[in-house]
C-alpha cells in the first residue's frame, strides 16, 4: 500500500463512521419503537418479536463495525506518532485534523518556506512507506 493512500484512509474512515453512527441510531430507535413486554399489555406478535430481534442484531453488528473502524483509525495515528516530531506534526495536520492545514499554512506556522514544508511532508511519507514495506504496520 502506498503511504499517502494509507494516510488518506483516515478521511474515509471518518466519513464511514459518521454514517455508521447515524445507522446505529436509527436501528436503536427502531428496536425501542418495537417495544417490549410489560404488565397489562397485549402479548406481542411473533412478527414484532422477529422485527425487534432483527433491529437489535443489526445495531449490534454496526457497533462491532464502528469499533473496528475506530481501531483502524487509531492504528494509523499510532503509525504517524512514530515519526520524528516535525514530520509527525506536519503529517498529522494534513491527514488527521478535521480541518486539515495546507503546506502553505504549515510553512507559515513554522516560519519556514513552502519548499521546507514540502520536504518535511515528503520525508514523513517516505518514513511511513518504509514502515509499510517492512511490515511494521
């Protein structure tokens, strides 16, 4: 896998998580709406019980998917944290932040040139690619 695609996976994971969390909320609400037994109520039909169980099964499956996505996201961040401090900071600001910085903004923050920021980013990507190639990820 290419280092940049590996890091860009975070944005995809973030988008998927937003949608999975919404799906989870919908299935939980459906399961709640289908209700349960309580004293004094009519006995639910078998169909309602199956629908409720299907809704519960679905939101439990989604919870597992959300957990796996969060773990994958954290593994990518853990990889970035292995970089030297400057490369870590630059790669994090570009690939992890909700509102990513541009190289121009990063260069300005460091009081350096755009080319300097570009070289630090390239070095960070090279180091991550090396970790990928060695199987350290």
